[in-house]
C-alpha cells in the first residue's frame, strides 16, 4: 500500500485560484425555455418583415388605436415606454391626418403613407437614434412595433428614399407649416396668460459632416465641411418653429428676417398679444427694424457690434438716457458670502450690475 502525500511544491492557494478562474471563464448558459422564447420572437419578427407588399393601403401603417400600460411579473419591456402615449397624442391632435392631407410626395401608398415616414423618423430621434441607420433597431424590436400598432415600419433605405423626394425648399416649408398649423390648435387650448407675449429666438449652429459629396455642404469659417442650419424657436415652450438647412459658408442671419416674419405671423394667428424677437449680434438686421417697430405688436432685442461708430453714437447720448441694469444671478447661492478681500485685492462677492441707454 502506497501512502498518499501532497507534493512539496504543490500550492493549494494557486490551485484554488486556477479552479475558480476556470469556472469564471465558462460560457453563460441559457436554459432551454429562454432560448426557445427568443427563437420564437425572432421568427415572428422575420415573418413580419418578410410579408410581401402587394396592395396599396388606404390608411397609414402607424395606427395604434389603444395601448394599455401594465405592471406584471411576466411582460415584455420597452426602453422608450412613452412612445405609445406620444403616438396617441399625435392621433388626438390630428397631426398624422394633416400630414397625409397636405404633404403629397408618394403616388402609391405601398404600404406607407407620408405621415408614416415623417413620424417614423421623428420617433427614432425620440428613442435616441442619431441617424437613419438606427431605424433598423426600431423595426427589429417587436415591442416597439406593437406599441405603434404597426406590423412593420420603413427601413433605413426606404426612409432615405422618402427624404430624397423633397426636391424643393417649398416642399420642406410646406411640411413645417403643416406641423405649425396643428401646433396652433394645441396652443389655443392654453390659458389666457399664455398669450401675453411670444418670445421668438433666432440662432444658428454649425453642423459638421463626415460626408464628402453631400448636396449643399460647404466649408465654414472654422474650416469644417458641413452645414449651418438656422433655428427659429418659441422660447416660451422651447418649440422649434422653423429649421432652415444652409451651407456651412452662409452667415448666421441669412434668411433670418424672412423666417422671423413667418414666426411672427404664426404667433399672431395663435392669438399672442405681443411678440418679442431675440438674437445675438449676428441677427441685427437694420433693414428690418423700422418695419418691425411700425407693426405695433413687435419688439426686438438684438446685440450690436461695438464698432467705433456705434460707440461714438452711444457716447453722444445725454446722461439722462442711461438707466441702471440689474442682472440677477443665474442660480441661488447656497453658501454665505464671505466678507473681505481676496488675494487679488478685489471683493470676493458683489452684485452684478450694468448700464444701458434709452434710444
């Protein structure tokens, strides 16, 4: 009989560590029930997308009539759970019907309507998508399709083909005006104090692109190839009213006066009593100031470049034209201001004030 001995060089600690590491490196096991459920769900999606389109549809594809939210132990989840409620709101205000009625880009609805394409792209952005390719994630999500009441939604290629059907700027403006017409109906449901004043902001932003042959792109003053879109928004609700895509070499105020007038007309139609136009120094359009001032219900606040001539005109104004301008802090200070001077010799805490002149 041999005596069982542990070798002298055998390390029990190292052996346990190796055994534990081998256990961790094993593949994650999925039980047969979960595997079968995932397989059935994948086959259902493939069956949905593989169904041939043989006849035109009379109604839009996105037609969720009623959706119920439940909390249960066994249910299918959706990261963007509010998409069903948003689509119900779209149906309630009549946005889909308005788009199908006013925007005519498709000769045959096989099976998608204009509203299906517009809402499909908008919902993709709401769900966190950054490009048309992300639509492939949406159309392969069974719960997403069920929330919208659609058997299938347009894929990225079909969505891109729809975007290319906007051949003129007038067609894009028509879509924005159609949405704004529905927006006015929603505004009119607000209380009377909502219509006291409409604050309209104008701003431009540089949107660089990695494409080399995209239509309308150009080089900006920063040296980036891309676009310089103009955004006209209602500051009261932070709603974009008009979005104008421009080449990257365009100045900020290009076409701004035209779309500011369209935004002002939209607010008048909604019932706003006064309108305030705002913008930085790039939007000081002197050729429009007299017209806006003579309108009676339009005011404006624009920055002015501190040119030598402008500064000389300001200095010529009498002292009585100046008034104190108090600028409140952007946030409430939570700590107690200290008294005394800092190392630079200036006071560490003091109110911010400025001065302005009446014109």
